[in-house]
C-alpha cells in the first residue's frame, strides 16, 4: 500500500495542469504521448513510466508557473496526501464512478472536439471501431455503429493493431461516431475497475489499480496524437519530420481504406466451376457407323530370312565381311570411320566374351545372361554404340540405351537414374572419350549421379576387350519372348519408364519395316535421327543389319553447323532412303541457297518420322516446292506415325508398291474440339489441314477407341485413340505391371460391350481416325490433350498455329 501511495504522489506531483500542457514544447508533448503509449502497451512498467515522465516535466513546471519549486512540491504533496487518504477511504465507491478526476484533461477533450470539427469540414474518413485490449468488459460500450466486419477474431489483434483502429469509417460527419469517440475518451477510465485482474496481451496479469490508468492513458495517448497530427496537417507542416514512427503508424492506420466484411473475401463463385458442364444441344455429334477394325496386309514369307537378329549379323559378318555397315561423320561433315559387317561381327564377339568372362567380383561373374546393362554413348559416336548394342545382344544381356548425364544433379538424369535402379543395372558401358568428360569424384572415379544406383563403368574401346578363344562362340538362337532391349520414354509429367521389347517383337518389327519400306540388300540410307531410340534405332541400327544396308549417320552437332549436310550426303552417296524429321527439312530450307550443285533424284523414299504432327505438312509442302526442281519427286515423301509403346503404327508406302495417292484432310477445328470429323474448306481460318500417314503396318490390326472410360469403338466420323494389335509392339513397362495392363493389354469392345478380338491391343497415345482408302490420319497425341470447358484441344495445334501465321501479324481466331 505504501508503494502504491508513493507512486500516486509522484504522478500527481509531476502532472501538468492544462495551462502547463499548453505551454510545453511540441517535442516534450510528443515524448509524453510516446511514454503513455509504451505504458499502455506494457513496454515499460508503471515505475519506469513515472520516472521518465518526471524527468521530462521537472524542468518546465516551475519555470512556467512562476512558483518556487519547493513550495509547489509541498503544495502538491499536501494535495496528494489528501487525495490518497480520501482514495483509500472511498476506494470501492470510486470503482463505480463514471470519471476518475486524476486523469481528466480538458485539453485532450477540446483537442479531440476540434479535430472532429475539422474532420467534418474536410470530410475525412473516421474510425469505426476501437477495441481496448486491456478492457474486455467495455467492448460493446465502446463499439460504434457497425460499418465493418464484426467477426474479427480477438486473437488476431497483434501488437501493431493495438495502436489504432482496425478500419476507417467511410461516412462523413456521422453524429454517432462523435458520440462514440467522446464515450471512449470520457469513459475509458471507469470501465475496468469492476474486475480484480485482467489479462494483458503479453500474457501478464495486471493489477486493477493500474488497469484504470492504462485504459485512460491509452485513450489520452490516442487523443493527444490525433490532435497534434491534425494541427500539423492543417498548418502544412510535414508530418514525417515532426512525429515519431509510432504516431506515423497511427496516421497510416487511419488512412487505410475500409476492409470489406470477412464473408465478402470468400465469394462463393466456385459453384460455376463445380457445376457439371452442360452439353451444347447444337454441338456436332458423330453420325457414322461403328468402325470396323482395320487390318494391314499379311507379312510375306521371305526365303532364307534369318531366325533372329544375331543370326543376321553372323551371316553378313562371315559372308560379306567387307560390306560397309555404318559411316560416321565428324562435325565438319567428313567421314571419320566406316564400320564393316566383318568388323561389327568380330568386335561385338570380343565385347560379349569380355562382359561374360572377364568381369568378376570375388571370383564370381559380374554379369549373367538376362542382366541389364546401361549404354552411355554420345550422339556423335554411332560406331561404338552399335558395337556395344550388338555385343550385349550376342551375350544375351539386355542393353538399356540412355543419354549422357550432363551434371551430377541434372533433373532429367535423375529420372534416368530411377529407371536404372528399377532395372537393377550395375554396369554402364561407354567410350574412353565420354568417360573422361563425365564429372569425377575426388578419387578420380566417375561421380555417383543424383538418383542413380552405384555403377561400375566399363570402357568398350579395343584395348579393354579381350579376343575370345577359338572354341568360344556366342549362342545364336531363334527369336524368343525374352527381353532383347529396353527403350526409355519420358512422360508428360517428367517420369521416365522403360519399355521392354522382346527378341520376337524386334525381329517382327524389322520384318514389317522391310516389307512396308521395300528395303533390299546393300541399299544406302541416310539417318538424321537419334540412333539410340525410336525411328533412328529401328531403321538405322536394327532393320539395316537385317538387310545388310549401309547407313550414313548424320550427327546432330553437324546439323546445327550445316543444316544441308544430310542432303549433301544423299547426293554424294546416292542414298535411296533418308530418315528425317520435319525440323530437319525446315532447317535445310533456310540454308538451301548456299548449295546449288545437289540432286535428290536418287531418293525413292523420304521418311518423315514425325509426320503425325500437324505442323509437318507445312514443312513437307515447302520442302517439295523448293527441291522439286532438284530431282525430288512428290510421291517420295512418306510420313509415318509411331509411338514408343507400339513402335511403327503406319507409314506411307513408296510409289512403286502401287498404293493409292497421298491424301489431305481439311477439318473443322470446331468439330475436332468435340471429337467429330467435319470436312471444311481451306478458305476458312478455323480449319486444320492434316496429311495421311499411310496404311497400317503389315500383320497389324488397328482400331480407334474412345479416349475416356471403357475402350468402346468409335464411329467412322469420330476421333479417338488408335490402338494396335501386332507381334511387333512393345511388351510392357519394366517393373510396372499396373500401367502395363492399362496400356499393353487393352481389350476394345463394341457399343454392346462385346470384345472385337481375343488379341490384346496396345494403346499408341495417338489421336486420329481412319479415312478413305484405309489411310490413317493423326490429329494429335494424348500427352498434348487439353480439355477446356468440355472441348478438346491439342498442344500440337498451338505449334501448328505459330508456324502457320506470319510473324508480326496476329494469331487467327479459332486456331
């Protein structure tokens, strides 16, 4: 009690009268306001507040009032003693009083009233709510007419929000606001004395005697700051230079625009998105008959056809050892090495013997037949890749061709590493030059790439392989259903999967390609594709060996330097077949003026590997317009459609086979967005012109099924996913039985649910239809399918649009 009395005495001694407060410097008034704010926020104790306040006021009170300091203090002590005595006598009755005279300040009231009057004149926004954190029981009494959200969570009041109002009031000169503001100032000192303790925002319990002072000081501080700010604003004095940061924060809070009620932040507009899209009654619908499965011509029986690919290599390696098999070019376009069939046979044998007999751990063979081996070779070294591939085939190992990792943390190589780990790969084959370029660990060995299993790296150059004994021969068997190789595929989500191809499927695919393309022995073929996968592997490494063909491999690095290099090699080697992409044809058009003495008259087949893409037709037409004068015949261009799972699906046959002429389809884009085929005219802008990709492969059965749900057969004028049943497709996704069943074991059914065949079909991920003359048309891919408001669009159409319109002009509506 003595401590509380002394505190009250000191406070009363140093409290200035209104006259004193009027003559105090502005800096002192601001510091007093800051002290009051700090006290109300709990930043300083009551004792510390009184001490600092006493230091601020002591120099000014005696000078201004003109009274001797000792007399003034004596008088204040006498008055204070009487106040303390009366306060102790009537403590309970004062708790219910409506006004605490100790904290009354007419100056504050007058200043606030003047500020309100000026707010009326200037029509500035006023605060709508001020909630005291210290006084919980007087919230309702201090709340103005509700103009903002009343659902504010009290727990969300942070320290910065204690200073000022939460939302400014939008009305101008509202009488209810003035009345409320007066009640806040005049009644703040009496609203909290009923309870013994209150909970402080900082988690501390505050005494009831100090709670009243806190509430009054909080209101007085706000009033002082507001009045001072209004005075400075009216006088044109820059506020930033005269006020503290906390008062500036108060001003910024008052200027803040009114926040809408909390419920308005969550406008329930999701109903439109969640509603089931109602089909347009006027949208086009398929009207044709149910399609019948399309069957390709039967596979012809070839006399003396090798029973397997290793058997074909053995035949040509021993009977025609000097026949050229593969010619590699450097970055200048000069041939650096020509691999003969004899060299391919002997070098593959050496590698097969070394892998099976010379690599061991703890006196046990490192590899056994059926094990998977990674092939890491750069795109400019097809010779070493071909030797490694056939060396694995002869050793009955399963090659897994992959890309050379660029860095230790390459995102693409991480997915490749996952594939290698799932395949159980422990050995990687590479060249000496490639190994030197790989990232190294501190020990000098090849670093372990992120996500990769721990691998043993083996260099396949000549000095590292051993010549087999004369009595050792690789096993040459007939093609079986054992895995021959694994080809990787990257999905649109970025994941990498391994597609297994059996020995029987590899042989059947070579047989079908030989028949469809009319390949003959000793033909020359120019290959611009990647020789490690898809068309580059099928034509340039596998089928070429089956037919003892000579492959001119064009590295991608040479194409970037000289886009005409493949055309030059066709002219120099009199190549009969060229395997390219529409990209390569487009690049050659840009550089064709630099080369005039070339002829393409030797070509009987120009295979466009990505002929299924909508933009390929523009490249084909432009290429024909330019090079027709140099011996290129229109019927030579042969687009094809393929996928990693089904391999080659369809290909346009060469002209000597007596096939129907090539076809073009001008289709309505609006109809295609509803999966309906509607022929249109080229004069319109919202049309898509596509070219056929020829007939289905020999020995294959093809149908078109609906994209979603049960694989029902489509109608003849309906777009769907092409499915293929053949002996020359992939077998499975390695280690993924669930996805394998969905993709490689699809059973198409009729509209009544009856299976169309007892043979399983493979989904090709190609979207298209079968047109006149049994020609296959492709309009997109499943990976690029986009469904917007119930209408289907394809990402390839975006590329086709960009290539179709001229730069600096607009993209046509509807494309």
